[in-house]
C-alpha cells in the first residue's frame, strides 16, 4: 500500500473525527496529523502497511501495522 493509499484509508476511518488517535506499530499513540507524517516513512523504507479501525485508549481510532514481504 502506497502512503497515499494509507492516507485515504486513514480518512475513510476517521471521517470528520479529527480528534481520533492513531496507534503505531511501536505502541506509541499519536494524533491524526502525526500519523499522516509517519505513514510516509515506512513506505520509503520498503514496508507494507495496513491501516484499520480499532480501539485506541478506550475509544474508536486508527491502528497501523507494518511488515516487509
């Protein structure tokens, strides 16, 4: 998944809820804006990404996973 695709997935999940949190693979919780910036880096490093809806700090948010093929 390219980072633009990942951004699209992110926005499909959050809709207009810009206060949603994003859980990154290292366990850190960041804002949507920080998540956008983070999504670019692993793509350029050769990782595949999955962006999905999930529970973050007890509320609906975004969970990101990454892996290399």
